[in-house]
C-alpha cells in the first residue's frame, strides 16, 4: 500500500530521516522490504510543525515519485522541525493527484495511513453522510483515508484521539460488513496535534501492516557508543516508521497488533486498541 514515517523530539532537519538512513523513507519508495508493494512511487507528502505551541502544520505534497523530486530534497534539508510526517504512496485505486497524497491536515491536526478500507466504494456514501456537515467541505480528494480522518474529527478527535479513531474504525467496520465486506479495515495510522503523536496498528482480520518505533536514544547510545548517526538526535527523539530505518539489532521496537503507541516529551507507552 504505502510507507510512512513520523518524528517527534528535538528539532531536526527532516532529511536526517527522510533521506539519510540506510533504509530511508525515500529508499522505501523504491524498495520497501516489508511492504505489500515494493515500489511506492505514486506521490508523497511531507507535513511539519514549526514548533509545539499548538500552531497549524505545513504540508508539501506532490504526485512525483519521492526519489525523483528535487523540491523534497531542498525542503527536507532547509527546514527544522520538532514533529513531522513523511509518506510515500502506492495508489490502491483512487487517482494519482495531489489532493490524494498524505498527510492530510485540518486545523492543528495531521493524519496519514498505510492500508485500505476494503470495498470502500460500496459504503463510501454511508460514511460521508456520517461526517459533520461543517467538516465536509474539507474533504478535497477521493481517498478512503481522508474520509476516515474526517470521521475521526466528527467523533471528537480533539477531545480524545484514541476514542475518536476507534469510533471511526468501528463505523467503517459496521458499514463494510453491512454490504458483505468481512474485513473492512486494514492499516496503520499516524495522528498528531503538534504536541503528541499517536500511532495505531489495527486491522479487522488481525493482520495489519508492519509498524515500529525507535528505542529511546539514551539506550541506543549505550548499545552503540560508536554509532555516529545517533549524534544528530537529542535525548527525547522518537521515530515511528512502517519498517526499520537501519539493521541495528534492538534499534526499533515493533508495535503489536491492535495497539496504539503514544509518544510525547515524556517518552512512549503502548496500550491496547480495539483488542478483541
């Protein structure tokens, strides 16, 4: 489907993760080792916050393959951010157009997804009619992800992100099963308000796309005292990614099925999400 990466911590240049690692997100766009598709060349997006003061994020999206876009390289080297998203797309049906590239933005929120809502066209109308009419004009593209995002906003994303995303997924499952789709939801989701990062791994059939996050930086420095690449990160840096950015044993922790990882300035924690 797609590959994505999210970072939270001390401000860094996105190129440090988007371009530089052995298995960077741009490298994944050409050769995803754990993805459903090896090549993810149907556009990309970069979303970032200038600070963690609750301000609206910025978004740069393109239908160019990530490996072939000079502007992505320029931007990711030029800016510094304490929280950013990067996504490379393998289109599963909706057309290749800029408004269908992740991440999606509303107010202070960013949202991206790797996976699909199976059979989406058959129940798309039911889901869209569930979206708050005040939010509906914000749906600019044709993807299932953008509708899922607006459902979560409708169900109170700002008040309780875990509850709202859970309600949105349960609504998708109910709508899909009503038209004969046994396993409507598949994927991993990243959501942020600019202060906290929530990373979800869930699918209706219990076989979600892969999801990992880094071990804490102080631990990694003790494990690998000679790893020069760790010098680019502060003690509070965390990255969540579809697949590990390097081959260092223990550098990345897998997020289990039906789990949400919550990452902020205090570190990370896991909790069950829509567990059976």
